[in-house]
C-alpha cells in the first residue's frame, strides 16, 4: 500500500445494507443507545455541520488505528436523495473519498462511499450510522474497510456532528476550529 487514503465517516445498517449499496461490503456497526431519538427523516439536513471523530479502533498491521479528526461537512438533501461532502478536517486520497451517498433508515442517517484508493487495486469502503438527538446534534459510529489484493483491514470510530452556532449573525466555530477557505 503506497498511497494513503481517507478512512472517515459513512454509513451502515445494524442489519442489511442501505438501498443502492447492496454491492458494497459495509462495516457492521452498532450505533450507541442514546435513548430518545429525533427522526432524521423529519429534519432538514441540508447545510453546514461540524464533525469530530474519536475512539478509533483497528487498522492495518503497522498502520495503527487512525487518528481523531475534526472539520466541516456539508449535507445536501433533495427529493429523498442525500449527499455529504467533507469540506475540511480530512485528507481524502483520492478526492472521491470525501463524498458520500446517504439515506434515512428507521429514522437514522446512513452514509457510505467506496472507491479504488491505490495503484495496487486496493479499495476502501466507508460507512457511517448517525442517530439524531435533535435538529442540531447527532452521534454515531463509523467504519472503514480497506481491501487490498494481499490483505483486508478494518477501522471503527465514534462520531459527533452538530450545526455551527450562529451568534450575532456570525458563525461560532466549535469542534472544527477556525473557518478555513
């Protein structure tokens, strides 16, 4: 594996696969039990969100489990389709690994992506299962699979995301720090 790749957040079900992702081998994830949940299907998800990851586990031999990230993502929701793009806080190689497809399943946001990530035929699949607590806060779990012709590696992590606070008409950065161009 000579090129790095981004193994960040996207989607999986507790059982089964999201619609449209049946041919992508998703990481089996168990989201946290947060008690009461808000139905993501009743929330306008479109807009800018801050995210942070923690508790990274797993990885490839010799590579370690990964590292915590914090940044900005943008979600676009239109006619039942959901797309998410990591704007800052992650190195995506190839760039396609920063873009995810998603859907609402049982009131939760499920996101995923998959692509060839190196010149040796290695592929990466990222999955994320987010549970909304309200219109501005979600928590969940993510996982990645890197499948190389000679090995397979898996990572998991926790993720939290929230809408940035607006005070006096100005964005107040939180987990992602200062806004960058």
